[in-house]
C-alpha cells in the first residue's frame, strides 16, 4: 500500500501493481473535486515546487490545483522569469531550491533525462511533468484512468495513437503503460514522424490513419507541433490534415463505441476535426478532470512514504 | 500462541445495538433531522444496522452515510506509508442535521477528531453525537462517546478485534494479547 519510490520519473520503471495503486488512489480523489469544499487537509505543511522550463498551462495548473486541494503550498517557477535567464545552471537552480526545503519538485524540461539528473542532485521527490521526447508519465496515467473509467478495464483494449510519434513523450509513456496493462497498441503517422524500431516497444506500426485505427476501442490523436513544419517532416498542414485528420468519415474504421482522446492543446482541423473533438465519443475534457485526480494521488502517495 | 478472549458474541452485539438504537431515539426525541454516518471501515455496517433498527422502531427511514477519514488523519506524514483511501458517500445535506457518528472501537479519539473535521467540510450539522460498539479507553484527546455498546477496559498492548459482517451469525468482539 505504498509507492515505494522517491520519485516518479517515468512509466517505464513502474510495475503493474504500482500503476493499479496510482489509478485506484486517483479514483478516490475524484470526489474531493466535486464537493462544495474542494479541499482536504492531507498535505498541510508540504511544499510543492513547479519548475517549468517549457511553457505549459494545462499540466502546471493541474499540478497546482491538485496540490492546493490537498492543502499543500505551491510555488511556480517559470524559467523565463527566473535566474535561468541570468545564466544559472540547471543543477545550481536545483540546489538552491533544495536549500529552501520544499518536499516535492515537479519538473518539466525540454531535455530528456533531466528529471533523473535532478533526482540524483536533490533529496526531494521529483515528479516528471514531461522531459523532451522521453516521457510524460502523469499524462499517461490520466489517460489510462480515463480509459479504465469508461471501458471498465485496460487489458484487451485496442488503443490507436496517431500523429507525431517520434517527438511525442505522451505516446511513449502511454505505450509503456498500456502494453504493461495488457492493452494492444497501434501507432500511426507519416513515416517521417515514426521513430525507427518503435515496434520493439511491442506496438503495431501503420502509416495510414484508417489502418492504425481499425477496430480501435480508443483513438488518441496527438498534437501536431506546428513549429515542426519548418523541419520538413510534412509538406504542409493542409496535406497533413488531408491524410491524418480524424473526421466523421474515417472514424468509421474504429469500433462503434470508440472513445476519442487528445492530450491537448488541440489544433482543430489539423489532427482532429471540430465535429469529432466536440462529438459524443470525445472524452477530452474528462481527461483534464482526471488529470487533477491522478496528480493528487501521486502527491499523496509520494508524500506518505516519509517516516 | 496469543491469548484470545471473546467478549461479545453475535447475540450480545445485537442486543447492545438495539439498546443503543433506543438510546439514540430517546436522547434526540425521535428521528426528526436525524442522520447516521458510519466511519470507514468498521463503522459502516454498524451504522447501517443501527439505521435499520431505528427505522423499524419509528416506522420512518433514517438516512445513513459513510465517511472515510484517511485524508484527515494526523499521522499521514509520520506513519511511513500512504494509506488506501476508502469511499465517502453522504448522499444528503448535513446542514441543520443531528449527526450520529458511528464507529466500532473508540480508542485514542484521533479517528473521531478527524471524522468531525471531515463532517464540517460537508456541511454544518446542528450537533454531532458519537455511538461506538466498544469503548476501550486510553483517550489522547478530550473526546467521549454519547452511546456505548460495551465498555471494555483494556491495556495498551492488547488488541480489540470487532468482526461485523452482513451475515450476523459470525459477529464477535475479541480481545487479544499482543504476545
């Protein structure tokens, strides 16, 4: 009944039992957010630092709300306004934060592996809120929580992940998590966005949208990072949308009761058409709601381990 | 080999609950605005059973809820482990209600402190009373029960085990020495 680890760095190192523990705990936190008084005193005196080296609204807000609903204190550091711009190194920033005695540091960084480096440098618990194209574990946990809530199981589900697989930490964390939990994962996208040897992670690889989503229980559309267009991964947004935008017609290849997910922020009309994003199968906003619960569960489980 | 003694059997528990049900009604002069809230896990079935008895006596249903106090505990950061969180289900307003908290064993009083804090987050009851099956002493806070099934003086090292199940026949209260 304890997450026997100091940090949450990625889904890859979690066991099935640990994932189940986090998801079960998250389920219990759902009702704290629906009460009139959306706060419990559980983490009084705990300080959570949100250290974000990349822009983020959703994830940072979600962590902050999660911490506050548990009565923890939160401090947000956006590096654009911090001493990073004065040339301080990452580890120096971390050591200075450590000296102020927070309990948990939530880190988002564009370099893969930076949470691991931080975890070795400081004694605080570190939660990875996205590191480069490596992992985004809390996103995968909230995705799995949403799938489990709607489909009542994870094992045996067929999940299609479509888009820029190569640059997606969301895809990687979900692949690690879902294959561990017994789901079948297929990935789809243009060949320029498909990493080599991705099939070694135990996924099916497709280059056509319809093939990737065939008979899927869940379709997860990834955001096309518009800034990637300059790197010539695809000729134009219009062409990408023509082949890979999930719409009313091509969705027919999936199961009738398919769920549509998106980690946000969405590019409407690029990877997902508005009638799908706002349609009856979309659980995109439920994902956001569950995100708060998953992050509450992690803050709770990582804090409870001290004696 | 641990020394074990049964201090209450199924019939004894049933009789105690019947008496407590009458006492609750007597003290509150009926069921008007009365609700029962069982504390997870030991108090939930007891609250349901008390609720049934009171409803039978008065012929009016009494709302029964359940409360999990894990998130209100005072030892979360020191216990060395994060405890599993149970279900809280209070499907009625507590504003202006007389709330009878129900638990199996009253010991240090810390659970009841946590339960009162939790209740206050759900509404503003007129009053809170406490009903327990066993009061074993050793209070660490100025808390007492309004309704007690049985006073059971115990030493700190002993363990009091209350078994309550849907099938009443196997219910029991046992006291066990630690070594």
